[in-house]
């Protein structure tokens, strides 16, 4: 069974393109230690089935999915985001 991780913060870039806004994500392990991983590593983990990721909003867990920009670039967003923009992820606080 693959491990599932809750994303609670993001590391953002200063780029305006929706597929280039997120550099990495982070969260907290059950033992209280913090983790941080690049967007590329998240994509690879999802594609290989090693890990899955989600965010929590209003008590609901929302899966992280891989999307493609019109230029073919892979990026992450939530399954609930209707537009190509990763709005729910971008609403998270910055990772420290």
C-alpha cells in the first residue's frame, strides 16, 4: 500500500504561469517532524504509485493530481480545481 501525505504548505516561485508557480510542497509527519519535497518529486511519486498526496479543506481530503499545461509541462493541482490553475494549493501558506 502506498503512503499518503497531507500537504499543508507550498514553496512558490515568482513566475506567473500556472504550471510554474509551485516549486515544492511540505507537510508534517505523524511524529511532528516536517517534510518538504520538490514538485518534480511529487509528480514522479504519483506517477510511479509510490506516494499519494492530498490537501484538507473544510474537513474534506482532496487528492493531488498531475495536470499538463498547453505547452506539455507537468504540474500539480488538486482534483477539485476546475481551472488549470492550482488555486487550492496556492491558497496554502508558504513553507518555512
